[in-house]
C-alpha cells in the first residue's frame, strides 16, 4: 500500500534563515575579488569573496556597529567604509588594508554623521572625499581628507545637504550633489585648487540630477537625471562645452550607473515595472553587450541604501546584488562579453527551496482619481474557501515595493493569508508626476488609495472581507495608523513599525540635516500646523478598534521613540488592545539579526492570532 507523506508546515524561523545585504559593493583593483556588506555574522560586516568560486572572508567583526557603505581605492585596494552604532546613523569612517590590517577608525565624532561613496578615493589614493555635518548639525558638507597628514577641509556645502560624487581622472575636480528634496537635486563641479564650485545643471522647475562616473579621458562625466522627462535617463556633461546631452532616455527609471576604470564598459540598472534589468554597453564600439543571464528580480535595500552595481577595472565583469520573490538576495558576477552569470554567495541557510515559496503577481486597481495603483499580490492556494489578506504598505513614501524575497509575506502565504503590497501615489518607479503626488499630502490622496485597495479586495471572490489586516514600517507605519484611525471599520489586525503618529512632532524631531526639506516633504510644523494636525493619526485616536502591535527602535533618529510612546499611552488610557515592543539597541530599521527575528516573528504571530483565530 502506498504511503502518502503529509508535508509539514515550514516554521517561521526557516523563512527568516537567510542573509541580508547592505549598501556596498566593489571589485578589487585586479577584479579578482568582490567586496560586499552582509549580516552572515548576525550583524552587518564587511566581507569579500573570489569573483569566481571560493568561501567568503569576513574582514570586520562588529557586534553592535553596522557597516553600511564602502569604497575601494583604485591605487592599492584599501577599503573605506562607514559604520554606525545601534542604528543611530552617526556613521564613522574606517579604513582597512584587506591584506594586512584590521579596520582603522578614521573619524571619532559620535554626534557627527559621515558618509562615503564608491568613488571616495582620489585616483592616486592619497585623499578621501566624504560628507559630514561636522561644522553645523544642519549642514551636510563635502570634505576632503589627506590620508598622509590627516588634514581635513570642507570644500562645498555650507547651508546645504550635499554629498561627493566622482573625482576627475587627474584628481583636480570633484562632482558634488546638492540635494534639495526628494525630487530636486543639482550638481556642482568643484575645482579643488581654486575652490570654485559652479552649478553645472541649473534648472528652474524641480529636476533630479544624480552624479555618475567620469569619462576616462577627463572630458566630462555621466549622470542620471529627469529634467523634462517623467523617467530618469543617462546624460553626459561635456566639460569643454559646458553643456550636457542625453545618452539613454528609456521609459523607466535608470537607477544606477557604473563605468569600468578603463572607460570601456558602461553598466546601468533599469527599473521595468519594479524589476531590475542590467544593461551593458561597450563604449569603444557602441555595441550592446549580451543580456546577462540573471534571475528576474530587483535589488534589496536597508534603511534607504541600496547596493550599487560594480564593474571591474578592465570591464570584463560586472557585479550586483539581486533578489527575487522566491530567492533571497545574492551577489551575482556577470561576464560582460558572454552574459554568463553566477552567484558568488549563498544566502539560503535554512534549506528552503524555491518550490516551497509563492511567486508574485503584478496587478493594479482603480482609485478615486481614475489612476491605476500598481501592487504585488501574494495569493495563497485555496480549496474554494475565502481567505484573509494583509495590506502591506512600504516606507519612504517616495520608494517602491519591489518583487524581492520577503520572509514575512512568504510565511503568511504559507499559513493561508494573502498579501497585497501596494505602490500607492508617491511611490517611485512610475514617473515623477506620480511620485510628487504624496508631497505635502500625507494622509490625503494616499488614504483614498488604501480605501480603494480594500474595496478591490472586497470585490475578489476569494477574499474574506471580515479578515483584512494592515502592516507597514516608517511611512508605512504612519499609513497603518492612518488606516486604523480614519478607516476604522476595515481591519481585523494591524502592525505599525516605527510610524509617526503626530506629523507636527515628527517634523520637529527629524535629524537636523533633514529639517530644511520637511516643508516640501511633509509640511512646515509651524506654518502648516493646522493641516498637519488634521492629517495626524493621533487626532483620531478615539476611533481605534483594531488590535494594534507597535514596534519601535529606541535610537531611531528619523521617527523618534516619543512618536510611538504618545500613541501607545493614549490607546492604553482608552482601554484599547495594543501591544508595544521597544528595541533599545536599534534605530530606524533592524541591524541585528536577533532583533529582526523577534520583530518579524511578533508581527507574524499578531496577524495570525487575529486573522486566523479571530479576535
């Protein structure tokens, strides 16, 4: 007699058994190794692996600090990276000789934020460009450090929120980014001898310019921009002419560009409906190189930072971090001439197979102003019965829900709970007009988009309208709180992770470097106080009937703990069903594996309790 083996449910911890990546990816000067940031050790540290095959080497051993960004010296392979403590975002700069050394702390200013990029080193490796608010908390300036003498000087950015771009090949100039707000930024070209820094991308209306690599002959540099367009393209600034022209103008956002140090291979990532597509071109011949044989997916992100793409000095290889709905993120190396690719990491440590996981479906639903809202649907298998669904709302809000591995979504689907992950107005990837709809309108049109998401779910014959939950973090947490206070009749359960509850107190407490942008981002806490109070979830707190889990990091510099404290205190005084978890050693996001596991397990258990077992 044949025996039928009943498949066991996969435990939550198995879905979480994978390694995450942070922002930072670079080839060694000889192209033989790839450097990346990963939490293999339980905390985000610096690692390297052979670009062919091999076991990765751990190059830092932080247990409380988090490595987030890295750059590589083209001169001798010295690595520079940033790390903060317990997620406080006061990043300090470290240098490391991967062959002989241990991380050397270059800055030690616990109340100063420092940032480095992939092009931090001057071409001869003698100087370092970085951003820091060392002179004034509100001003993020561009600094140069002489690595021999230790001398530092500010070269740009007084009164601005600025960051260094790439050095010119002769080391005499540096591109600088002046970031004004999420849809307006411009570029300056700093002459490091004279100190002059003219704006090279002047514009009247909002436009975004993001710096890219220099041409190898020093004739100019590439950048990503969207002036006069809905989507970001690639342009080239000609130094001699003092003008720029478009190089690529796709119907989708160019998200990142890289150029081999020999100037031959240009690489860029194109966002196509949320999927990342790697493009490669031989600039010597103008030939499009073969499409890389990569899995369909997108880049993951950590606290606003995404791993960049990298190209080896000779253009023979490209590298990127890529995840798909059914596979956690990996570093992939691509042979540019053939398009052959391979993962050089293995992030799956729990034995999950792709067949164990659910693929995602891209759908859209109509909203109040005749727009279509894109969303990713994770639908469980059913036998005809109606199932609960969680509405998932991403942070940002000017960001994008991408088709990447999400352990919480996959776990919920395995338990018979669907997930609808929306890209409501304000999301990136759908044109800048769509993105700008959220600016100064938190709790306005977005609320109607969530309302219509639920109406769409109610119209699906497989959805139980009495068992709909809502989950989100950061702006997504604000969205959760707005949903349970202003659309209170829809929800059976809710989870808010570090979401603002009062837009006035939120806008007043953001990091000093952000304050000049808040007027355009959310609203001015003084001039727009009435509007912000009218849009704040705390104003409608008496309406809450939904069981609510609140999760907060005590060291969060973006959405400070009092935002959650005041919410929970009021709900408890009203006798509402609320649970509160505070992580003393986390900021805006989870940097420690054990904390991430606890937070997401608590989220899953809360949603299961009320969506599967009832109130």
